[in-house]
């Protein structure tokens, strides 16, 4: 009996050692993958540049071919960079409208909904998805739409995380996933994954684990789908309390995300959390910093907030670990005062630990600076919104007062049969003056937010090429174009509509200004966006 007990203990010890060894080996592979991330990103950008050149060259081709290339660009960006994905989704809509193709218009709406949802813009995503006429879509696109709607309601449930709204959102999500399942091919990747997701939301973890295991076992899937499958199975292991299995799955998912250049992801973030709970602060710190960098690169607002929330906790734990080591070394140094050699030995260790502490403090300082920058950008965005919302209300109120006065005066003239005077009133409306007033108000509000804009902007040019404003002129057309870009309106079409110019004219203005700059053209708009608000 005693010998059997010893054998059992040895078996458990061997199994634990093997699991730990497998986990360490995977983490080493992940570290190597992180080191090579720039190689994968470079290849991704190379493919994107090729497609962009093809898209530019296809402007004289039929709209259908332009739509196909634009769709390929969207697919390249959808989990890589939000703003570019959003721009190409909008371009898909424009091309579809030019073709007057309702099916493609609605399909582009689905794509736009996906990227908005991925960025955490739930209300906007919901609004766009409501405009999609699902009956005009083919079965594959309908399945994609239903799956996206299901994910939308699941994300809303996770976001609300209460006992009143969350269950209702989950039930609604289950309905849409069930609709998608009716259209997916049985036992396909999307079919198995959707079943796993639905069972997960129903808290039926064993069933969810079964279907997620099937998705991982699929042989004909992309690297990105491998990341989705392993990350989803890892989440189930987290729910079941199987930390070692969860870490292995999340590590595989994180590697697949890096190799597929997926920046909108949760695997690295969850892996950092799991390792932090396992007291592996070193790996947790490295992975959470990588997750922050990915979230910032992609531009997902909600994800950046989620990831940034745990970063200071991990960095503080690193400092606490070093502090604990420092205290322990202090005890050793007190004892070692009796022996000269021991004192020298412990002094060397203390010096090394002090260097580690300085390095750790530098890391947390850098992380804090990064978070401060993110917070500043959010505050700046809110300030711009507040100022321009107030500005819009003021302008609308002013126009309503003018209309009210005009109506009252016109009614009086018509009552008195003074039609000539009514015609005079109408002809006396100066639309150009109204437009100029609109621009003056825009300039005033913009310079209130960015008082140093003109000075900093002029620093981009030689003295002879700098813009010199006339008396009583706040901004001119050149400055106004780049002021609109600074507050986030970068689309030439929108800028042309606002300023009442053609798109080609706007493009010409921008090109002319950039050509005069003393800074590289590819850095011009980045430097423009660095101009600080008050």
C-alpha cells in the first residue's frame, strides 16, 4: 500500500513538472515571436502597399473591380488598424452607391458595423447595423450579419454586466447566433465556433468547450482563425479554473495573433492577467506592455482603457517584488557585518538589486507617461466635442432667431400686400456673408481650443513660405483645411463639402502646402496632430 502511494505521488509530480515545462517552452516561443513581430508587420504592410497601388491604378477600371480591391484592403485592415479599416469600409459604401447595387450597399454596411464594434463604438455600430436590409444579402453575408449582431449584443451584455440589461442582451445575442447557425455549413469553422460562443453565453461550459475544441482541431483555417479558436478555448479553461490549460491556449492564441498581424485582440491581455495571478510578474509585465502597444496601434478606445487599467497594477507589483528583495538583502547585510568577505558579497548583490529597482522604476515611469498621453488625447477629444456642440447650439439658435424675425416681417408685408418689399427681403439675404460668418465662428472656436495652432503650423515652413494672415483674419483657406484635419476630419470629400470647394481643389491645396514644408511629407499630418490643445 505504501509503495502504491509513493508511485501515485511520483506520477502527480511528473505530470506537474511536464505541464510546467510545456508552459515555459511555449512562453519562450512567444517571446521569440514577439522579437520577430516587426518582420510579420513589414510583410503585412508590403501586401497593403501592393493593394493600395492596385487600387490607385484601378480608378479607370469598372466599379466592380474597384469594389473587389477595396474589399481586400478592408480585410487587410479590419483587425490591424481601425481608422484605415473604417475609411475603406466607407469607400466600399461609396462604390456600392455609385453602382446602385443594394446588395453591395448593405454588405458594406455589415463591414462598417464590424469595424465600429471592434473599436468599442457600440451605439454607432448598432445604428449602422439597423440600416442594413438583411433580406437583400446572400446567405454567406446574412450569416455574417447575424453573427455580427449576436456579437454586438454579447458585447453589450459584457459591457453592462448587470442583472437587468445583461441577460436581455444575451438572449437577443443568442437569437441572432441561432439565425447564423441556420445559414452556416454544418461542422464548418464558423458553425462550430458559433455553437461554442452561444453555449458559453448560456453558461454551458462543457458544451462550449466541446465545440471550441472542434474549432481548434480544424485543419483548413487561417492563422487568425487559429487565434480565435485557441483564445476562445482558453477563456473556457479560465471559467473552469484550469489555469495551466488556459495559459497554454492563450499563449498559442497570442502567437497566432502576432503572426497574423492582429492588433485588435484580447489573448495577450488575458495571458498577462493569468501570469500575474501565477506570480510571474516578469512575463506579465512584458505582455501587458505589448497589449497596450497593440491597442494603441489599432485605435480601439475601449480596449485601450481595459488594458491600461491593469498595467499600473502589474508594474506596482514589480516594484513591490524588488522592494521585498531589497528588504531581505538588508537583513542579510546586517548579519554579514561579522564577516568581511560576506559583507563584500552582499554589497555586490545589493548594488545589482538597486540597479534592477532603478530599471523597474524607469519602466513604470514610462508606462505612466504613456497612460498620461492616452488620457490627454481623450480629454482633448472631449474638449473639442464640448466646444463644437456648444457652438452648434449657438449657431442653430442664432439662425432660428433670424428665421423667426424674417417670418414675422414677411407675414406682415404679405398681410399688407407689399409683395415688392417681400421680394426685396428675399433678395437681400446675403448667403456669402452667412457662409463667411460660419467660417469666422469656426475659426474663433478652433483657435480657442488650439491658440498656438497658427504659430506651430508656420514653424513647419521656411520664413518666406509661412502663411501671413490679413488684418481681422483668424484663419485662411490653407489653415482652415488643416484645422479640420486636426479635429479629426481628414476625408477630402468632407472637407470639400464644408468649405464648398471641389475635392481636387482640396487635394491641390494640401499638396501645395506639404511640398513647401521643411519636414518630410509623410510626417506632416503626424506633426500636425501633435499640436496641443489649450
